[in-house]
C-alpha cells in the first residue's frame, strides 16, 4: 500500500470521528482509490431498516455493521404540518441519494425516521397500534435530554469517504456526491444536530484518546467497542422481520430508539480485572465457566446468556455482582422465546455541543413498539437486584451501570420507504 493511501485513509477516519470538513475536503479532492457503486432506486428494499442482506457478516453469520455512521437530527421551521414544497424538496433529496449510492456496505445505507413531536403537528393522530410515546426517563438515576427534533437521518457505510461526502452534500457544503447532484436536505429541514460514530475491530482502539478512557490505552485492537467485548450476536438479536410492523399504513416500517450514553471507563479497566469485567458484561457464570476468550468472538453466534438468566439471585448472593446482558435478557424475550430488540449501536468521541473528545455510545434500537425497549431498559436497571444483597447497589456491581450515563434519548417511527417523505399520521 502506498504511503499516500495510508495517510488518506487515516485522515478520512479522523474526519468522520471529528466532523472535520477540512480533512474531508483535502481527501476528497484526490482521485478515490476505488470507485463507489452507484445506486438503482428500484433495487432498494421496501423497508428502510432492511440492512442485513446488504452488509458484511462474520464466519458465524453475525452482522458486522457499517464502520462509519452519521446521525443528522432535523427540524421543520414553523408550526403545523409540512408544506407541499417541503415534501417535494425532501423527496428530491432522498431520491438523489438513492441514485448516488448502491444499497450496500461499500455504498450507503440510510433511513429517515420521525418523532412524536413531528406527528403532533397534525390534527389527526397516529393509528392506535403504533407504539410511539414521548421519550421519558427510564430509571430513577438518569436525567437525559430528550431529542424531540422532527426527524433523524441516519447514514452508514464501511467507507468513510462515502458518509462524509453524503453528509456534506446533504448539508449544502457540496453540490454532488458520487457524481450525482444532491439537493441539500436543508431545502426542507434545518440540521439541528450532527453526530458521528464508528464501530468495528480497530476503530475503538484507534480513537481511545478521549475523555473517559484511561491513558494506558486499554481498549483491545480486536474489540469493535470501547468496553472490550463483542456484541450483537445473531442469536441475541431480533431479526429484521420480527421488528417490522406487519399491518396498518406503516406496515413495513418499525420504531427506533436512539440513546446517547457517555462512558467513563477508568474504573472499568483500572479497578476491575478481566474476570470481573466478564461477570459484569455477561454474567458471573460466563467468568466461572471460562466461556469468554479474548473479546468474545469464540462465542460464535450466541453469547449463551439465556442459560444464566435464572441465576441472577444466586449470583448476586454468591459473587456480589450480576451481569448486564443477564439482567436485560429477562425482558428481551417474548412468550415464544424470540428476542424483541434489534440493537445497532456504535461508538463515538462526540461531545455534543463542544469540540472535546469524549467516549460515548450511540445506541439505536429497533423494535415493533417502543414499550419493548422501555421494558428491557428497566430490566437492565436491576433495581430489584439491589434488594437481594448489600453488595449490589444501584450503580455498583450491577452490570455496567457504573460506567455508562444516559445523556440523550429520542423515540422515532421509521416509515416504510413508500412513506418516508414527511408522512401524515395516516398516509393511506
């Protein structure tokens, strides 16, 4: 590989993480190493959240999410419903994005979703079977800022140059992306907040020079996430079909929760040894039985957490701690044993509203109804476990709650593609 190729790729990675338009501009002015596949609008899936067939998978069939991601939170000016001109403008923008990029991890995956505040602009209400409440605090120890912007546009690609070029075009800083003229999204909506992130082996280690991570640089090179373990095992995730609405005007869509969590990992890496980290991330049983090797990729397509869910009380008594996955799994299964949530989380060093680099996690979750997410989150709190032994407190020895702090949370409806452009509450 030529030195110029290395420097270009490193600069692009930094540009995504830091939101650096100057670094991007310097790189995009050069001829790209590999052509980016262009899109066929007719080849896009009916569901905006249908990503699995278009991304990489590991040897066990686990989804490997696109490595570079951007969230654009969007707001309509004024009150009341969007205008016809707003719809025309946004439709032209999204259609152009479809032409510019193939629906592929080497192209661009994207979706737009709408908040309860957006649907409140209309006199009519959403159908009763759409479970989309206002965002709320889900534990007695959190006080997040709620994202009530009208919409959020999610961009994802394995190629940093792709997400950055699309992002700049959408915000009106470039006229084209991948050779296609892109009308800016700002023709219809205002960009209220821009948030960036990354996921996949190597990237967290590369970006661990951030507040919240020890100076010793403990994040393993093999880890896809800052906390040092694999996540998103296929057997512990809902399928796309399961989270898809199957009736009503938004059939083919889903609901989406996006939380942003600050991470403070000095004690995670400094006070806990590896066995204790395994206990708190998975379960004490995982550590005692030696189930997790390295970052956990030996677990295959299933973390095996279901066999330890009923051990929570005994584990709290015997080991003085319980596992994060162990607690959450209690509410993350339906009556037939199906997993209810499809999690697509990725890391960040954004400190929203400032230029400081801070370790954080963007946590998108897809589910049929938001109440499913709320139930899993409350189970993850482990408030009931604190009654079992003094050793387990609300934020100590109670999964990973000591190390994560919810800063923001928003609830959204992801319409099917046919209704993605500023829909009414009852589009059919």
